[in-house]
C-alpha cells in the first residue's frame, strides 16, 4: 500500500503524537522514521529520565520560551501540560513532579514514555515504517501529494506532517534535512543555531574543574560590562567551560549577545548572603581553626577545588595559614567568591546542543492547525519550527502540543475542537 490519508515524517515526540492523533480520527496514517527504532533522541532526554513537561501555569508558561512564544498560544489552549500528563497516565505511565515544576515518569525511564507513544500508535492503527529515508516532498499546484523515499519509491497522501526535528544531535537522525524541502516549496528558514547549549569559556582553569557541579548559584550575564540578566540555577563545569541548566538557560542570551561585543558571566557562590555575611563565615572558620591553611579552607556551599581556584584568582598563597590573611586579602577572596568571572568564547557547536533555535518561519504556518500558509496539506511541528524554550520540559511540551495540533489539523474532522484526546482504553500496565 503506497497511498494514505496522512504521512508523518519523523518518529520523535511531535511525529508520534501527530500520527496517533490523526489515526484516532480513522485516517489511514503511515509514520516514516529513518532510524531503526522510534524516539531515539527522546530516549536520551534528561539523561534518560525524560523531563517531558512542566507544571507551570499557562499564564506563565510562555515566559519560558526565547523564540516566538505567542505562536504557541493555540497549541497550548488545545493540548497543555495537564492534557499531556493525563495522556500518559491513561497509557499507563505514572508521573511525578520535581523541583521547579519539572515532570518526569515515576520510573525515571524515558523508555516508558516511548512505549506509551508506541502504544498510542498501535491503538490508532498507525503503520510504522522505520529505516525509511525520505528524500523529498511531492507538491503539485501548491498542494502536497506525497513523499519520495530513497530508491525512488513514492508514497502518496493528501496530507503530510513534517516532524523531523532540527539540526542538533545529527548522529541520531536529526540533521536538518527537512529545511531543504521547505526551501524548495517557498518557505523561509530562520538561521538554525544552538539552543540549550554548553558555553565555551576562555579561562583555562575551568578544565581542572571538569565534572564539578554547583547548586543554585547566582549567574549574571554582562555584555560590554553592562549587566543584562541574572538567574539562579545549577551549573556543571566541563572541559570546555560550563554546562548544566544554568548554562543551557543562558545560552540563547549568550548567543544573541556575542554579536554585540564581549560577554562575561559572573558566578555568585553565596547568592543567599552578602559580602559581610560571607566575611562572618570566614572569620568564624578562622576562629575555630586558627592553624588551618588556606588550601584546607572548606565551605559546604563551594567544592574545595573551586576554593583553590578562588585563592589563585585572589593572589593568595594556598599554603598560608588562614589566621595570617590580611583584611585586604580576605576582602579580595570574598569578592572572588561573589564574582567568579568567566569570559565567554562561544557556544558549543549546534551538533552538541540539546535543541535547535531557528527553523521554519512561524509567519508561514497557521498557528491554529500547524498547516503551511504556502502549501496546502503540508504541516510542520516540533523542533523544526522556529520556537525554542528554556530547560525544564518546555521544549518537549511544545513538541507534543504542536504535534497534537498538526495531527488534528491533518485529520480534517468536523468540530475538531470539541474532540477529547483522552479516550485511550488500553494501558502499558
């Protein structure tokens, strides 16, 4: 069979929910995936734990997107976080909420999310064809007619949903190939660039801290010596600089600011207290252990390796007894504790980024259906679109919401807005 009502290209979160939703409306649907299995990138999301959404309320949710948040208004009104949580629970996935509203499967296993989506496809009779490499989209008179596969095989359909992702993690199949199809059909591509990316730092001492993590420190972003933004977040040192939630959430601003001049990040290792209070902590340690040398100074809040770096930055001999520190030396050390300066060199390459910023221009997509405004019957969803959010489940929620809306749009059922997505009768358990 090479003719269907709907073709979905891409077996990630957006593609799977789009295909299953279209299939639920009794449409014949085929899901084409180039990898051997579905959900390859989803499997590694959140270090394999899969933070698939966030409990943040709708009136604040869009604040966590750095590109085109208003475009998601319709998608979130149709299918939001509470809908997604219920969707997975009805498919047998128990969930839990962690700090900052992040939602995970209770098992901490992304495989449970993938299995639930596969069950959704099975329940709705979606044909899945892995190892299927799409090479082009067939368009006739501004109406989509199907797709071409490698080997010159064609599959026909009056509706095609593209959910191939961006250009991050190309080794997992998300290589941006769909951009060329979109360009050929008259769509504009906003420059793809790293989103949720590690940050390359010029200071060489960061390499010695590789693997060390900091919890809820203050991070301030300066552009040409002017403070632009301040956040509180976790951070992880890497061989190239910094990674972890704090780096990821600042990476969009860093990327935008690098073209404007010099970018410096300042780390506040004691964000909850001021300089005078840090001085009191230091004096208390000196009073209790007057013979302690600087290299043995310890704070619960700061790893010892980083304290050693701070001594070097303050110009203090690590072998000097704490009791012999002058007031000037103590003030210098405390100033470093409150402002560890990191000079930004660049973002890590797009292929290493967690998500892609840029993609299909939202101006050419109907936000109510995800259908192209240029080619009838052609739909875009997920990371392929020029939308991106901060870490914490926001990007996956956008993928699921836009995928769900694309599936509804392609199904072309009357009174589609009245349909309820949560009617699955079977579960994984």
